[in-house]
């Protein structure tokens, strides 16, 4: 792969990862709203734990993608 082809490939990969970060960010926002709404209802520990675990996973995935994006930007 030539340097020019590699640069084009990395740029496309960067855009795909940015789209994925946006999707995970939306999921994080939805889960945060869900947690707040759960606090306003009679407390259900099982449901609260499930939503908070999903939120932690989504935040971790989003942060990993952001690190990958930073690395790709250095290459471009």
C-alpha cells in the first residue's frame, strides 16, 4: 500500500470510528436519562444495576474509540 493509499484508508477509518463514537455517545446519554428516571420511581435494585452496568460498558467503549481516533489523527 502506497503512503497516499494508506492516508486515504486511515481517513475513511477515522470517519467510521467517529460515527461509532457518536452512536455510543447517544447510547450513553439515553442510559443516563434512564438512570435518572429510575431514581424517580420506586427503587428497583436489579433494574438499576443492569442500566448502570450498561452505562459503564457504553462509556468504556466510547472512550476506547476516542483513543483510537486520536491515534489515527496522528497518522494522518
